């Protein structure tokens, strides 16, 4: 099977990816960073009445000039409105958010009023019709869409939803991503290591990326290089309703690489398993019924690059979240040789120049087994297939990993 270009592979992986299942209703306190599944209409009008925007005095504007003395008729506070109609030659003490009394059409702020101590006040500035009054419904009105479907619910949106009198919201179901490490040589962090054994570190990074993209993660642990172990893990992923199964390692065609054989043996339709990229060439993609399968390489850098490029966008689409715009332009700080037929993703540092532009410095060591190098990287410098030599100062595309 020929090597597939990265863009073609991503397009195939994302084909038909969309939220599955019915929305779930969650209380407001649980909705942060979830995706609104349906348009949300206001259940009330806000403000429900004309309200004062300032502490001051409600007046009839036509009655008030600088120096006018008015009779104090009453008070209107938030939650305790003035009952009655403002009479000519009178005023009502009013506080921010309180209903404007019937008959009043302006507010004079308290700094421009002098209480006279005998039940009257002097207005020291002429009133202006409508000043400091929030009209009923100026914010939103009952029955109108306030928040559209697809909005990622942040603090502002949740506050707005509460103000519209919604106690719970319909949100897109989080996609479920099952993560399975494979290999006889793997042990979990903290376990005793025998000869030829290593720590299964990739699982945690891939799971973290999936969670960051909005998934619920199912940890399937480590499967030994036996068909029975792989079958049991696959049964577990299916029974738990995984939308995506990510296998780490074992997807190539060596004597001990059994993942592809196990998956196709259970009916997986294999889309492809070789990508024209470095690191990460042996990436497997397929579908087993409704479940999508991604088999990423076992080398740490390879697995994480593949997870960034393919798993994150897939989870984003399945969760109905906005596509992140992570590809940016930067300036290289060092020369690079010409590239071959595979698209390179060079682990690199990222900084700002004095003018605020991004500058990228690829690290000297790019071996796909190096974990510290990937941890230190702030971006991946993207080198297209057959790119000519680059020199310091050239522009390049970078995939930003962290700020």
C-alpha cells in the first residue's frame, strides 16, 4: 500500500465525523466547556421592566431644570419597587436595578441632587428624557434565540443562559475514546520492571490529548502480544460504547505486530496504514461498525504527533467543538536541509521576536524515541514533502503545541 499524504489521511479520518446520539441535559454547574446542542431561547425578558442604571432620583424630565426643588414621594429599590405613579413636582429615590416608577422618564444621579431635610430635594442639573434608564427588554426578550447551537459554553454563555431562566442545558454528548497500549515489554509507571521491559508512557499522553479535545477516556490498560488479549480489549471497547479505539504500538507488520490482524479479523474495514510523514509513518485507520479505529506507532514522539494531527481533530468533530486553529506562520532561526517524500514534523522551540512575530528553532535531535525532546517542544515545524533547503529567516508553518 502506497504512502498516503497527510492531508488525504486526515480528510479520510474526518469523513462523516459528527456528534452521535441524543444530547444530554446537564445542570448549569456542569456545563462549563461543553457544547450547546440546540439553539437556546430566552424564557423571560430582561430587564422585565424599565430599570434604573444608576443610584439617584426618578423624575419627570419636563419638570426638572437646574435648581428645581421636588417633593420626595417615595423610594424604589431592587426587589422593592415603588407602588404608585410619580406625581408632577415630585421625585422618587431610586437605586440601581430598581423599577422606574410609572410616570418617570429620567434619572438624575445622586451626585447632582441635594437633599434639603424637609422632605424635598434640589435638582442641581437639568434632567434629560430617558437618561440612565434601561428599557424593558433592552438586553433580550422572551422567545428569541439567545445562544446558538454549537457554542462552546464558557462563563459568559453560562451566565447568559442562567439569566434567560434555564436551569439545565442540552449539550452534545462527549465522544468516548478507548486507549489501549500493546506489547509484552510494557509495564505501568510504578511497577517493577524486568529485563527488556519499559514504561508504558504514551498511553497517558494520548489520553490527555483526547480529554483536552473534549472526550471521555476509557483506559483499556495494556494488552500482551496475544490474539486473546487483543480480542478481550476489543470486546471491552465495544461493550463500553467507544466511539474511537486508539491502539498504541503493534500496528505494523512485524512478527509481533498483531493489532492490524486482530482488528481486521474482527471485521474492521482498513482504510490505510501508512502515511507519508515523519515521525509516525505506520498509522492505521479503519472502522469497525460505528467505532473508528486509530492505530498509532509505539514510539513516543510518533504516537503524540499522530495524536495531535489525527486524534485531536477527530475528537473535536465528534464532540461538535470548534476546530482549533493551531497552524501558524513562524520564521526559522536555523538552516534546514531539503526534505524527501515524507512530510516532517520537527520538534522545535517557539518564541517571539522584538516585533511580536513567532520564531521557531528546531531541536538538533529528532529521534522518535526521545520523550524529553517532545516535552520541551512548543511547536512542530512542518516541512512539506520534497521541500527545498531552508535558511534562517525563511517563513515556515508550525503546529503550536503550547504557548
